[in-house]
C-alpha cells in the first residue's frame, strides 16, 4: 500500500500546480468526500453549500501540490517505512552521491541511529556531467575522493551507497564498481529508479521516470539542446 500511495503522489507532484489534471483529481476527490459527508449529515445542497465545499476542496490541493514542506514530510516517511530493510544490512558507512545523495545519506544515518543506537559515518561524493557528442559522460571526482584518502578507515566496513534517483544507472554503477575493486562489502539504495535503468539497485522504493516527490532538483540535463 505504501508503494502505491507514493507512486500516486509522485505522479501528481511531477507537474505541480501547473498540471491541471493533477489539481483537478485532488480537488474532485476531496469535493466528493466532503459532499458525501454533508449529505449524510443532512445538509441541504444549496448554492452556499456548493461554494463552501468547493473552497474547502481547493485548500488540500494547494497544500499538497504547492508546499515544499509536504514533500519533505513524504520523503522522510518513505525513508522511515524502508529503514528496516537497511537495518538488516547494517551499514557502518553511508556514502551519498551528489547533493541529493548527501541529504538522503544524512537522513538515513539519523534513522539508523534511532533504530540501533549507533550512527554510521557519512561521506559525500561529488560527480560531474559533460556531453561528448550525444553521449552524457558521468565522472566521479577522483572516483571516491573521501574513500581514496581514508581507504584504511573503510576497509572491512559495510557500506551503503545512496542516491535519490537513478536514471540510466551510470553514476551509481561506476561508484559501485569502484567499491567492488576495493573489496568493500556494499549495497546500493535509491528512492526513485527509472524502469529503463541498466543498473539493478539493491534496494529501491519506487520505479518511475517521474521525480515529483523530491523537494529539490538534482538531475543533469538529459539532452544537449537543454531539454530535460
């Protein structure tokens, strides 16, 4: 049920208030519920009742689609509902890929600490994107700069490699291969995985090409012309 609800909200959030269909679906749904409650309570369905019900129906639409704090709350909820799967792996170190990965890594580390009483270390790995002809090349800065400088500190550790979204899978695949070369036991995690991704993430929450649930923009341009 959690996955179905999250997929629905992810789809609705992808267009924001600019998507008329998303606003209509939420408003119509809330209006139907309120109208049913009013009818059950014996309230007459006059013009005043219609106007009041409509106004009350619009408020949740504005709150859900328009307010970023709602997205942050849902993000925390999705991570919390999946934290037991991460506890089973028991990471000693969480590595976040990119700005979005840094946020996710920090949130996961705090949730793991609350669950098991010990907070894992957190590293952040930057990555750069550049177009070579029509191909998008992804480079991790010095592979894993943090891991390279403190290889001894992570040797023998259980590492969780996290990113908010996986499109082609190139970035997380490169980072995972690097950790494998170091002989480090690790798992990969993402919130949203594209069905077209060539990389099989160990733990993913949603399979979708939309990323409306994320309260930030952390994806490179997918087309040299500037189209996403």
